């Protein structure tokens, strides 16, 4: 929701360029990793406070190389960047509903790489989820006629979201494997991933400034990302900074809660709980007038919930 709020702002850019929408998905992804990185500071603060107490209560984790979280961080960076680009092409509620497809890929990868066995009801849930995704896709195609996005953009955005869920599912399985094996504190795991993602993606902003992206770009120069234009827009419209701060804060809390569930229960359960956020996002988007009401979305959301429950 903070990401979509930032997208709704318009402001002038650098060099006196005319007012245009704030569409900087990769810069916002850097902000997301900054939120995750902040969890590392909170972790060491908790360790410091615990050691100053009379009886330390935090159990020391097994020795591990931080590089173990490089692979999940790369998956997080790739999946998030793709999804942020896709969010500029479709509605916030459809974006969140289509993210429910991660349940399918996480379940299948858990069977293949973690040796889990899915019950009959879980396989049925996967099939029901697929049906729900088809319904949501049809709702998106129907709504494209009266929304600001063209039909081609909606189709491209929906496909990018589903593609990104394969990458996210790989990340979930890798996190479960490493967190279980090394008993890493959730805050430390999120912070380590955030460190790698923040450094790598921040460095990638430099070549992105010179890579043409055509219609995929929302900045005046039509480059893959224009961080300078983003900072100029923030200077002309300070409220954008508030939206970005909200995104950073919500991502930090969300990833900490998510990896805690992964550690205590499983990656599949984390994805089921994550799908329940859709109701809140859809309701808020409707209340703020960010999108129109469509009956097919109710049907698609209901089917997705049934699939998640199974």
C-alpha cells in the first residue's frame, strides 16, 4: 500500500522537467532492503541488552557463514524488483491476489528439495488456487477497459507477478533450509539478507541509469531506473518521502514476522498467512478509490482463500 501511495504522486523532476508520476520500482526496492537491513541493527541491540542483564536469555546461534544468505537475498532482490515493475502495470489488489500463486510453487519446491510430503487436501488446495488465479486474471482483463492501464500492460504485469513467485518460492525454501539447519535468529536472517540486497541493488542503480527500457520505464529519460529523477521528485513533493518511509518500515516488520513463521512452522504456512493480506489491501484500495469494484475479484479472492485454507 505505501508503494502504491508513492506511485500515485506526481512531481517535477530534475532540470525543470514537467510533472510526471513517481515510478521508480528499483529505487523503492532498495528502500525495501534498507528496511530489512535495519533488522540487523535491532538484532545487535537486543544482543547487547541481553548480555548486560544478570541472566542472558538469548540462545547463541550455531556458527554459520553470512554468505549462506546471499542466495536468498539474490532471489529476494530479483523477485521484488520484478513485482515492483509489475505493480506499475496492474492494480494493488490483483497484484496481491496473484501473489497467492507462490503457495503452488512453494509447495512443489518443498516436496522436491526439502523432502516434504503433501497431503491430498494440500494438492487439492494447489488446484483450487490455480482456479482462483484464473478467475483473478479474467477480472483483470475485464477491468482493463475502464482503468488507467492498457490491456497489454495488465497482461504483462500479471505474467511478471506470477513469474516472480517462482523466484520467491525458491527464496522461501532456501530460507527454511538454512534457518532450520543453523538456528539463526529471525532478525539476524532478515538483516543479513537486507545487507546483501541493499548493497547489490544500490550498486546496480548506476548501470540502470544508462540502460534504455522504453515503455517499461516511467521516467522521462525512459531508462531502466533514474534515481536522480526520483530524488528531485522527492525534493519537490516531500510527501513521497513519507510514503517511502512507510514502505521501509512495513517491509522490515513484515519480513521479520514472515521469517519467524518460517522458522517456527514452515515456508508453506508463511505463504498461506501472507495470502490473507489480500483482503486488507483490496478493501483499502477500494476505500481510497485507487481501483474500481469488480464482482469477479470477489469470486477469485474467495476461491484463493479456499485454496489457502486447504
